[in-house]
């Protein structure tokens, strides 16, 4: 029976197909967006000449990232739920 197998048919499925792709415990898109927001805030404050205020976005980045990690630990698909709740809000409102 082993002679009837098709080459490449019994290949194991890659984990990226069935597992959530996370970067340091956060969905990749949300982690990149949070990092970009904090970097943009840092650069805006820096170029306006407020050097000491640059510490605010630097201090906010790990706090926000930890909150994203905790959200992901609590519910791995929290972003799908958030998008669905805003997209279909009119279906669930009382009339």
C-alpha cells in the first residue's frame, strides 16, 4: 500500500496556516501599528523641540504593548471580535 502514495501528498501542514501569527505575543498588525504610533509621536515631539517630552511615547510603548499581550492571552481572537462588533453593530442594537 505504501507504493500507492503520491509524492508531496503527506506533507505536514505549516503552523502558520492554522496557528495565529504573533510577534512577542501580539498579533503582528496590531503590534506594528502600536509601534508606529509611538514612533510617530516620538518624532513629532522631538522635531518640535520638546526634548524632555520625548520620554512620554517611549514610556507609553511598553505599557500599550503589555496591554495588547494581556488582551491576546485573554482572547486570542480579540481583534476579530472587535472588528465584527463594529461592523455588525446595527444588527445587535435594540430597536
